[in-house]
């Protein structure tokens, strides 16, 4: 029985633009967008989100939860 192909086991994943869609992913994940050629205003917002675990709650060695 082979593994099911999905977005989590692919080298590349593409998402079509859709109004109201929000994509969140780790900053170190390789990513890019195509040039916008539309007539309407396009707004892109980027930010970094830091997660601070409760005392004793971080998994030791987890790069996403280390300070």
C-alpha cells in the first residue's frame, strides 16, 4: 500500500488566488509568488508570528518554539 499524495509530502505545492484566502507557512519554507498582472489593487501583507509556550510546555529542540 503506497503513501497517499498530498500537500505535506510534495516538493512543490501551488495555490490559486482566492478572495479571502489566508496562507500561513514557516518563514524558512521556500516560497514565491508570480507577478501580478491584474487591473485591480493587490494588497500583500507579510508578518512574523512568534509563539511563546507556557512554562515547561515547549518540546525540547523544537526550532519553532525556541526563543
